[in-house]
């Protein structure tokens, strides 16, 4: 009887402690994971000098400097941004934050989506756009590609792969195409301007397997055309570089290390439960043996 009682007590104690561990593992109903988008900024206006870019959450918060000294052709890395609606504002580089914005537009950053907020067009018709970037990687052996036409010297531009497909045809200045799928590889391409001076430019476009990319057509320094290939969001393969201090929500970093305290607590609770159970069981057996 005594042995059975001790064993029952040991099992009860172990079960109780394991129950605490299970409770620690269960998600709290009040704890809601923060929702984030990723966003990058771009300057695609050939005759607009360098600018500073500000973000302001329309849900409240101060206007905060996001990017400084952004020049034509620059594209920032992706940054993490709490989901919400933001005003994107541009001021001349070095101007005080109180200076009226030269250009403002709205970004509706939805959770788990990627965006490029860009200023496009000539300065006299400067406007802001938001490009919805592709998150899902292409299938193995292929890549998704779009064209961003930011070359004022090409009223329209056609991008043709040599001995390969036409990537885009007659893309107007200050616009972007939808994504298309092409075979992975290193593609030599020719960019041809139409509607103006008969300009052409040769470039090499690397398309990695399962990648998502944008080919940006630019005015070259001096004369002619230039291209640049940038990597777009591609699911988990492209991680945001940091958090945008947008002044309108939490931007605390999260990552594998944030799981360590809870993991240590849960692991310690389980280990303690097992150890206590074993100790109680052993003590019970010794007591029975001594009493014999």
C-alpha cells in the first residue's frame, strides 16, 4: 500500500508540472503577433536631385526620416514596416523636416506583402507610385522578371534577349510591367528606345533559378541608356534588412533569439517535472525497502 501511495504521489506531481509546461507552450489568447510588410524606396526621376524620404503613419505618429540622400537610380534594401497606411514624403536632401514636402503619396502596407515606393517621371511631372513586389519565388529552373522603365531618353523601351525571348515591348517611360516567367540563366539583352532618338544598350541580366527580379532601364551618365537588375522579394529567401522607424507603431526586432527565454523556461519546466518525478519515485522505493 505504501509503495503504491508513493508512486501515485510521484506520478501526480510529475503530471502537475508537465501540465504547467503545456500551459506555457499554449499560445496566449491576448498575445497577438505583430503584422509586418516589407518595403524599399527608389528614386527613378532623372532630373530630380538627391532627396530625403520620410514616412508618417496615418494611424498617428510623427514624421520620421526613412532614407537620406537618395539619388537617381538608387534602390534601398527592404525594411520591415508595421502593417498600416503611411504617407511617403520627399524633401530636398538636407532640408529640415518642417520644410513642406516636394512630393507625397500614400502607401497601404498590408501584412506579409512587399512593396517598392518610388518617385518616377521628370521633375515637372514628378509623382509617386507603389509597386507591389512578388513574394513567391519562381519554380526551379526559371525566374520571374518585370521591367521598370525609368529612362527619360526612351519614351518607350523594348528589352529583347539575344537568341531568346522578348522580355518587354514598348514600355512607356515612368511605368512598370507585370512579372513574366523566363528560363533561368545569364541573358545578354538589348534595350531599344523608340519614340525618340534611336538609342540602344547592351547588358547582361542574371536570372537565378527560383528568383524574382526587376530590370530597371535608366538614363546612362552622359548619353545613352543603362540597365540595372535588382532582386525583388522572394518569400523567405529575401529577408528584410531592418525595421523602418516610421513613428507610428512598434518596430521591435524579432528573430530566433527571441524564442530562447521561453524555450529555456519550457525546457526547464519539463526537465524539472521529470527530475522531481524520478526523485519522488526513488525516495518511495527506498522507504519501502528500508521498512522491509
